[in-house]
C-alpha cells in the first residue's frame, strides 16, 4: 500500500508541476467558469425567476463543464512523446496511475471551484458565507464522485478521435446522480433549511463516491493496457 | 535472462509475431533486422509487457523493474527539465530517493549532458532529446535494454558514443535487444543476429565472426527468398 501511494504521489506531483509550468488547463477552465457564470447572469430575466431558485443549478452546471476541461487534459498530456507508453512499460502499478491522476484532477478542479465560487457570489449575490463550511463539504463530496468517474473515462477516450467530445458524451449520463444530489443539497443550504431534510442525498453522494472510486480503481487497468 | 517461447500475435489479419522463440543470457546482445512492418516493435513491446501476446510466453528476470526501453519516442515531458524527467522516471522504477540525484548526475555525465540538465526538454534538439531518453532508460540501471531504432536522430559522433556505451553495458553483463531496419547499425554490438520477416524469425544465429557486409548479404538473401 505504501508503494502504491508513493507511486500515485509521484504521478500527481508530476502532473501538478506540468500544470504549474504551463497553466493552460487551469486558466482555461477558470476563464470558462467565469464566462459561463456571466452568460447565466446576463442571459436570464431576474423578474421571472428568483435568483435563489436558479442559483444551485447554475453553480453546478458551471462547475461540471469547467471540470470537464480540466479532466480532458489529464491523459492528453501523456500523449506528448508517447509518455503513456513509458508509464505502461515501467513498473508503475495501474491503480497508482489512476490514483495519481485522480489526486491531480481533484487539485485542478478544486482550484477551478475556488475561483468559480466567489465569482458566483459576485454575479448572483447569493449569501453563502453563513453556510460556507457545509457548502464546501457538499462540493467536496460531489467533486470526488464526478472526478473519479471523469478520470476513468478520460483514460478510456484518450486514444480515440474526438476524445474531448466523446468524454462529454459518455461522462454526462454518469454525472446525473451526483449532480442531482449536489443541486438538492445546495438548494437546501441556500434556502437556510437543515441538511437533515435531505440526508438521503448526502448518503447518495457518499455511496456514489465509495462505489465509483472503488470501481474505477479496479477497472482502470482495462482502459490503458493493450 | 530473457526468454521468449512461441510468441504469436496479429493485428487483425496482419501477422506481427509468428512463433518467435529465443533466449538470451547476461552479456548477450540480439540484433533484430527487418523491414518496416516486420513485427520488430511488436516483439519489443511484448518483451516489455506492453502487449499481451495472443500465443506463447515472454519472461524477463526481474520483471518490469529490470527493463530499460529506448524507442521511437522519448517518453519525456517537454515542459519538465531533463533532470526533473530523470528524477520522475527513477521514482517510478523504485530508485531510492537519496540515490536519484547522484545517479542522474552519473548518467548525464556519461552522456555528456550535464550542462543540459536544467533545460526543459522542449528546448532541446532531436539528438539531445534522444540522448535524454537514453539517460532516462539507464536511470534504474536495467538488466535488460530493449532498443527500438535507438540511433534515430543521433548525429554520427553521438551514435558512435552511444555504440560505445552499449558495448560497455554488454560488457557489464546487460542483455540488449536491438531492433532496426538498418543492418549497418548495431551489427558490431551483437552476439546474436535475427532477421524478422512478416512476424517470423527467418534467421536466428550467433553472429560468430561475421562482419557487417556478410550480415547484410545474408539479410538481403533472407528478405528476397520465397
């Protein structure tokens, strides 16, 4: 287990260092999140629907699409000089490779969300500070689930044509359960309601995380080995 | 040691490996010559564990940790420096943390690349990238080196220096498997010679006292017969 984690950290550290050097994916995703929020802000009639009713959906749609940009790059960067082939020749455990990519993707998406949340507050004037801790908890739970699935599918499509489009097409159906849970939980938080009203959705998010992190860890090697 | 027994593999109707068997002991070098599409790269990929053969078995003493791979592609990350690349790959091969930098220093010095260690790989010429790829393959001091057209991109002086390095490694008991379509490359290094055609070894024998001209003539005959 120590060796698995050590190798996973080596992969994650390398990915983070590469992203730090280029900053292409993270800047693109953060700008994209800002643009989506801006489009929602100016593209709605504030007199027709109350902001607070739309806000949870807007927040999660923004996070989801911005995260997809980050997920796309996870294995794309391994195509440079066929580095993926080098990883597969090496004694790197396939589970470590998956965990390393998962850690790096979680870090990327967390940064994008950290940029997106204040912008969301700015554009929609939703008071989040009094529910910030539980909101961060909900964001963390939902993000872990969809990044776990996204990382697996990102590896699956990387060697296909139109990988970026294909990732969106196959990933979105799998994101329905965590998105549904996240939107419901966020709506309750914004409405000042107790989370105990929707404890079922909390359990759904937790179960989704456990099931898909475990499944993806097991299935990952089938996506990369020839 | 390295064993291959009855290896068979096909991509659709294209036969890449057809009953290939051989074994090599420490200090032996097999040079595999064959035209493009003969199955040389597939054979190396099977030996490296990148492709699971449809028939037969291949085994390397020490498993993946004992294999060094130098192929068409460098497997290096363009936005990392040469040294960062070497340290990353060494960590995957289980080189102890305290040993990585000194080992990188030794390997870079041997390849006359010490002054390039802090340069990002993207800024290097094709020949220097190939030398960095060789350094990467040697970081974990592999017992078996699999070389797929390793002289690609090297200038005459660098190629001669690389041949000297390979001879040194062979003298130190390493097993080398070299695949190339150019008979002049690597003949002097080899203890064994194989000609591969449509996946099959049509010739496999110790080189004995045969020189490049004799090997080239035998290769020409083997490729035109039948």
